[in-house]
């Protein structure tokens, strides 16, 4: 009788591509995290059991549809459109949202989406992980369910910002005071955020939110509009020089190296400034003007402030 030889190498064979695919499929389907895959235009290609359980919907009923349930609990109706636009543009999106399940109940969620690229470097799918943060809230008792507050940074969200901006515009029209907004875009944010499972991105966003609150006056409104975009309403500042001084203080605190995370070396921001009424007479026009100025600042290399329209001393 010939004895069979059992060598250790028998148990150390390399994993094949086919086996990796099988492992990934199993991990996706049986993960306790709710997961879904979007196609290149943002429609659902697949969803796992945990996601279906979270929203209370059958997989067959959501395949081929847009995942608007992730944002249907938001008061800002444009949130989903902004999410898809930014995800396709940047290949990454992370944040806290208010979704709804099949029965209409609001679900606060932490979501992270990343692009999957083909051999041509094109994003053909987007993988998302969605986690309910109800348990976190009950344990930590730190996050308020105020619909006007951004859960991650604990500052105002886009909905609250628009309402306050509209209110302030009506107010200054009566008392002839001054109002400007700062549109703040973090430079190279996604290059840093996509590292370390995006924890670095959350740290940067939280730090910028707290820095803005600590640097600006209590009367100024600080908000996170979306992703890495922040906006500030400043009042009763009558000169461009004064605005420059304020922004310079923010620059100094943000660009200073800090040991918040091992992969974060230096952060800078691009700032666009729009002033009522020379840059626009509605909240939407003012934001668009400030965003255009911030985009120009980024094209100039970032870490700059650009005015939509240059200011002189306002009498």
C-alpha cells in the first residue's frame, strides 16, 4: 500500500479569483451591516438582507430603483439629488442622514459610499454601508434628533441654514444692516477621507465645525450644508478687510498641523464670499454666488478667499 503524503503546503494554497468572489458574495449577503450596491447612475443593483430588514422592504421591490429612502426623512428635498451628484463626481460620500422605513418611521443612519472602478478607471458601481445610529444615540445620549442639527458636527444643517438666511435677509431689509455668507469647501478632502475607512474624514468635519463655532461670533450662523461644505452667515461687518481678518483666523487654526489622526497632516479650505444684495437677493442666489467664488478659490490652488463681488466700505 502506498502512503499518501500530506504536506503543510497542501493547506496554504493561494486563494483564487473565483474563491475571492465567492467570499465577497457571502460577506455581502450575510453581513450584519446593511449594504447595497448602486450602478453607475445611482440605481440599486443589489442589496443584502440586513438592508432589507432595516427599511422593511423586499429586495425585489427596490432593485433597479433609486435609494431615495436614505434621505426621505430629511426636510431638505434636494438632499438625495445632492448625494447622487457628489457621489458620482467624487467617488465617495459619507455622512449622517435621516431615512425612512416602509412604514414611514424615520431612521437616523450613518452611511458610507465608495466607488468601484473597472480596469479603465471608470466608476461602474458604488458600494454603500448603512448603519442605524439609534443604539449609538441611546448609549451615548449625545446626538439630538433636532431636524435642524447635523448629527455628525452638531451644528446647523442645510435646512436650518436656509431658514435662518431667509429670516436674516428680511430682517436686514428693514433695519438696513449688512449680511454676508462664507461658503467653505475643504481642499483635497476626499483624498484624505477615503483613507482608514473614512474615519479621518469624520474627524476633519467635526474639527472644522467646532473651529468655526469657536472662532466666529455667537450671532453668526454656522452650518454644514452637505459633505465637506460648510456655510456661515455673518452680520454687521461692513468692510472687506474685516471679513479677511475673520477668515484669516479660521485659516490659521485649520491649516495648523494637529495630531487628530495619524493620516491627517494638514488641512486647508477654500472660501467664497457673497454679500446681500450685490451678490444676490434670495438665499439660493447668495449661496450659488458664494459657491462660485469658492470654486474659483479652489482652481487657484486652495487655501484662499475669493469674493463674488469686491466690496468697498459700506456706509
